[in-house]
């Protein structure tokens, strides 16, 4: 528990006060600690169910299905990007960008997608390709 608390404090987790309370309970009252953790688990699961219902309600999310294969673009990407799924993600983003002006693709995949930013921008309707770490203030990955 102490290791988790140390990591939480170092990373600035929002759960630090709760973890401090649980750490104290673990030392002093193990049964109370278990009761607290079970209550937190129930609250977390309820929050997850609520968030899922918001997404399923389609008020915050619209699903898009690409029907165009974009074979010429696929051929150019697959010659350079050796990950099939990444090529599919780029084509899906291109398809959405055809309907939404100014579309930016944020990705955590630096190796296949961000590294090929110029090619992607030259072949798609995307406005930009950005590394997710940049948005989170962590800078680019190597």
C-alpha cells in the first residue's frame, strides 16, 4: 500500500487523499480498510456504468462506418507503414475528415503515424496529425 501511495503522490493522482485514508486504515483497522475499498469499488463501477450510458445515448458520441476502401491511399501507406491496423485508423480518420473541416488526428502511435505525418497530410483530408503526448504536455516520443 505504501508503494502505491508513494507513486500516487509522485504522479499527482487525484486519489491521493483517499489512498492516504486507506493506508492508515490498513495499518490500524484492516476490516475498515476492506469496507472502504469495497465502497470505492461500487462507486467507481456506478460511475463507469453512468459514463457508458452517456456514450450509448449517442449524445456525446457518434459512430462512423467507412464504406470507401481508398485503395490508392492504402497502397501508399502500406508501403511505408507496416501495421495494418494503423493504416486502417488513418483511412478512417481521412474518411471522417472528408465530412468535418479542420479534423486533427491525435494519436499515441508515434512510430507508425506521427513519424509519417507529412505523408499522411499529403494523402488525406486531415488538417493535422499530432502526438497525444503533446496534448498532455509531455512532448514528443522518440
